[in-house]
C-alpha cells in the first residue's frame, strides 16, 4: 500500500469516526472502501459512456462487406 495524506472537513472527520466505531473498522479501511466504490462506479459509467458513443458507428459505411452473406456461408443449414 501507498501512504496518502488527505484533508477532511470537521464534519467528515466526525462522521467517519462515528462510522468507524459503529462498524468496528479503522478509518483508513473505510476510506479505502469508499475509494474502491468510487472507482467501480466511475469505471462502469465510463465503459457505458464509451459503448453509447461507439454504438452504430459503422451503420452507414458503404465500404464494408455484406456480413449477412458471409455469416450465411457459415451456417450449417
């Protein structure tokens, strides 16, 4: 792990201390869990955003082969 120093407001520090005592976890552990959740949520949002932006980007291309015809050659009907 890498040591990182952060600044909290008085309210954040007080609430974090209460949560820490309630859950029986260290404040640093709670902060790491919160950062992990933020990373997971942001990563998911970023992936969804990229997928939305790229959806249909080839739909009007004229220079692509007929994929349905190619695919039908693979079918074992």
